[in-house]
C-alpha cells in the first residue's frame, strides 16, 4: 500500500522548508503527498511575510482530497491561527488515522509563524497523535526556561505524553553536542542516536522532513519506534547528500 499523507504547512517557494519540503520527504519515503498550504510565505534574507489561507479554502481542499481516496496519515505543520486550526479539525472529523503534529510557531530566525497558544497544541492530544517538538518548542509547551540535555528532553517528553499524546519525539538537532532524539511513549522512553552531521545553509527544513517521513511510516502501519527510526534515517540521508 502506498500511504496517502495529508500535509498541512506554509508554502515557502524555495522548498527549503515548509510544504515543499514535506512533499519531497513523503515522495522520498514512497508515499503519496496531498499538500494543503495553510499560508503563503515569503522568507528571504531580509524579506519576511505571510498570509493565511482562508478557512473556507482549507475546508474545501480537505473535502476534495477525501472524496478522491482514503487518507493514511496527517502531518500538521504551520497553522496560522485558531480559526484555521478549527477549520482543519472540522474538515477531518471522523478520520481515524495517525496525526504527526510539528508545533511550528517560529522560523529558525525567531520570526513568528503562528498565533496558536500552548493550549491549542495541548488540545490536540490523543492516543493516535505524535508530537514532534524541538528543544525550544518542548520548553515552550511546558512553560520551562529551557530544555537542553538528553535527560531534560526525556523528562519533557514524558510530561507531554502524560497530557494524552500517543507519543512525543523530542528532536535534539539544536543541542550543541550529540545527535540524540528522545522518543517517549506511555510505557517507555527510547533514545534515537546518530552522528551529528554538518548542515549547509540551504539544507533547512529538517524538522519538516522528519515529521513528514514519520507520517508516511505510520500510515504504512509501522510501529512508532520503527517509524521514528526510519524518519531519522531519512533526515540523515538528506543532510549527507542533499538529495531525497
């Protein structure tokens, strides 16, 4: 079966991050992407601007996608505001598949991409929802000053799982040393280790790619542990080669 993955993210025209990066990752993993832009963005050296997609358009695009075939998984990236989140949830009512939620609220430069609050993200918790925060996002979701070490990441992931998520993958790419992601499940915690790889400026969007690859593997029916390992391997390949 080819997993058909519904992708929600901002459209960044160069494809270095956002929706085009998601599409590339899904195709590289052998999935079929269904790409719904939640916003149009302009992210250059100095230019930064975004415009949210009308909620009625989001609902219509999801409805059309569901008419054309079953969906295997959902990946939620940039969501501009509560109105768009409500439209997405309404359009997906009754769809029983895995969701991978990447809580994208800021760019790597710190520019705001969303007006969603911590409450909105925690309100997405469910047994078939995987949350994929980086260290800064994990700290923000829990109201902590910082999450730095592997041990702190494990504690943060466990605290988020306790809020009702099926799993939490705390990404360690921003850690100064090591390349350890922490996968927290209700019953156990697993460390996903790897070699820290240099990243050239044009190879951005690793968080987008990881979450999208994870959605493909979950849509394929893999366990969370196996899916997370495959997704991490995909990102490592991307960093090494620049290819998909």
